[in-house]
C-alpha cells in the first residue's frame, strides 16, 4: 500500500528554459500549478507451489491549472499580439486553462504458473480515465500586424476607428469538456527453457480502447459525431536467448508489435473543433466583409457575434479509417565476456512506426496559379527568384468553411541503430561503462510538441495530403551519441577504526558524460502580411 501527494506552484513557470530568444519568457509565460495524488494497493497470494497471483489497484488524480501572471500582463490587456512576424507581444492565447483534471482508476491481475521447463504468465488490465478540461483557447482574441507602423497607428491616436491589422481571430463557445476512455487489455506469454543455454519467450497481447463519442456535432458534416476505433490491436511478441562458448557469449534476439494509446488531447480536439461546441473565427483584412466584421484594436468581439462571414470557421474531425498508431520493433544483440569483469555488447535495433497521425485539409481544392517570390540579399538587391504553386480561396470545395481538417493515419517512421557498449563490473573500487550509438530516425514530416498532440492546426505538409513527399530525417534524429559513466569508491584507509569507516572511507565519486551530435535544423519562413492575393 502506498500513497503520494504533490502540490507544485510555479509563478511564471510555464516557460522553464534557462534562455528564450523569442520573447516567450514574458509574452508566452504564466503561473503554473500541478496537484497530483496517487494511491496504489497490491495483494500477492501463493495459490500453490507452482502458482502465484498478484492483484493491483491504482488511483491517479492529476490536476494542472495555468493562469495569467498579473505581473506580465502588458498595457494592451489580455489580447494576443504578433507584429511584423514577432510573436509573444501580448499574453498567451491558451490561458487560463485547466489542462486537464484527470481521474484514472486501474485494476490489474497477473497469474504466474511454473510447470516443468515452462513459466507461463496471464494478465488482465482494466483502466478508466476521465479527463475534464476547461479552456477557451484564444477567447480574448489575437491580432496580427504586418508592420510596427500599422500597429502604432492603431495603438495610439486611433480616433477614427481604423483597422490596420492583417488578421484577427477569436474563439467562442463552451470552455468545459469531459471525455472518458476505457481500456481493456489482456496478455498471455510463456518462457520455455529448451536447454540450459537456450530460452524461448513468446506471447500475445490484445488491447481495446472504448472511446467517447461527441453528443454535440456539426450537422453539415456528420463525421463530427463519430470517432472511429479499432478492435483488432493484436500484438505478438517473440524473444530468444542462447548462451554458448562456455556461457561466455550470449546471443539475444527479439521482435514484437506495440500499440500506442489514443491520445486524450486528440480526443479533446474532436469534441471541441466541430464548429459548434467551440467556434474560432478567423478574419482577414484583405476581405472587405471580414474587415468590417472585425473589432477595432484593442477590443474583441462580443459573445453575441457568433455568426461570422462565410469561410472564416475551421473544422477538425476524424477520417473514416482513423486508428491508433503502432510500431514494429526488433533487436539483435551479441554479448561477450572479455574477462571476468569486462563485457562487450554489440546490438542492432530497428523500429517502424505505422499509421502515425496526420492531417489534411479537404477544403483546399485544386492548386491555383503559381506565385514568384524575389530572393533578396542583405542589401535588399534581388539575387534570385522562387516560384511555387499556391492554394487559392476561390478553389475551396465548401466556401462556407475555412478549413476542413481531417485527421487520418497516413504516415510512417523508421529507426535504425547500432549500439556498442563496454562495461566493467565493480572491482577494485571502480565500475564503468562506455556506450556509443549510431542511429538514423526517418519519418514522413511528423511535427513536434503540441502539434503532435492536438492536431488542430491544419496540414503541415508542403502539398496537401502528400505525406510520403515529406519523408526525411526526423526532427528527433541524432546520428551519434557517446555516454561514459563511472563510479569510483576508493578505500583511503586500511584501518577499521571509526574514523576510517565514517569519515575517510565510504566516499563515492561518480560522473556521467554525454557527447552527442546535434538534431537537424529545419528552416522556417515567416510571412508578415498577406503571402499573395486570395490565399487560402
């Protein structure tokens, strides 16, 4: 029986990096609080000399609440502001938020049965997770200006009520959402000792998630009332260990299928982003009707103004074949004892991610006329040009909406690694390890951070729906990594006196040194103002 309680308060603690160079330490910060309580009960019983049963119950309560910091609110108030590509000039548009308050109950039972050369295990796992979130993201409104001059004219002396912003967005609707996911999992496995030096492990696991279904949906798109779920998550596992050469050398191999859970943040998106439960209005100043509907800085739209012009609201819903991702993993390793205290291991590891979550916009329509951009040097002189096809607003399939984001399962990932490790067991006061890893991670343009949790920001591919065209090194790719660890426990005095035991001897000197190559850097282009006329 165990219980844990945590109360964590962090003023201005949303941003935890030591250094920020984008203004987020002020304009993207706030007060963060976390309160967590965990309780665990386990009961182990011996049913017979060959059977052992373990029952576990767990209760997990996690509550994270973040709010604005009164010390960081600028003179512009609670609005979010970007000027000439510089963000974080206002306050974060995601505050305040209860994100989330989670109650999770888990029941698990495992039976171990030893029979001859077999050790079999069977288990059942039942989890109920209730998430309560309270967040009206961008409820105070977001302004974007093409230049500091335009912003200055709207900010001071704007007696005529001019509107010089390029875009304005604001969300309306119900901030509270509750989602409950029930997981039912079972497994069976066996360890078969074929010979004293050869062991075979094999097993099967089945996982089912029962997802909540939205009760509030958009009648224009019935897909917003259904979140698909699969019942076929069968995960076989296989492992082998063979000791030979007088047990000085061991060959290990294993492979298996591993399923990811449905993300609570993504389920939350399917409930909120249907254009009815919550509705985010995005206005563009190059459209006269949208400019007229927008507010004068620094005001925001009233809650009654929830009938925006056509084409200013985006939807996000699941594709008919949406499912949870899974990985196929395998490894092959050879371990050899060079001396009684020195061992060398060489391993190859492989992983393939399948059905990774992706987003495409069904409202994009066909590609429009190309646009040519000039490439300027530091002096402002033209040194080249770049021409690209474009997506045009006039080609939208459904002009009533801005984006129709469909979340599907269209991407893959690949990981290959070679690991060499030299280990020295503790002897003569020293224990040490040197490990080198060469690895290459490839995916089909998977984003990072919150974009890979909520998937509400729209497509991230260059061409809509072309996931395979984004194949390249992952943002998490790291080719080389060297880790050196050691623990040194010297005996400075041979005497057994109290001075030797409590003051001189018994000290340890330990270190961990990590040398690694950098992650890939992805160039990002920020367009201040309108990228081209009639942009989608």
